[in-house]
């Protein structure tokens, strides 16, 4: 986004933020994700897709996928 003043701002997608929060795994992060999902700000299908292309250890990726599956249920 570019403002009239010439300042350019970049924003992180809520879905990308959710990937990071799932990897972190804290309960406060999970509550943030669930609230975003309920408010239709976070799309868990999109989050799943982003996880495919996020660089992380195999075990960490498996944990993130499991947490997403739990939240989708």
C-alpha cells in the first residue's frame, strides 16, 4: 500500500501470521487463530496451503498440520 505522502507499507497476511503462530504453538496463539477463523479473517484451508511452502523441520510441519486439523474439527 502506498500513501499519498509517499510512504509505502507492507502488511503480513493473517493467514501467514497463523502459520507462524501454529509453529510457535502457545495456547494464546491458538486462541488468536480460532478467533480469526470464527471472524472469517483466517482461512484454515489457506493456512494449510501456506504450510506446504513454509520452510520448517519435518516434525514441526507435522505438528502444525495436526494443530490445524484439530482447529478445523
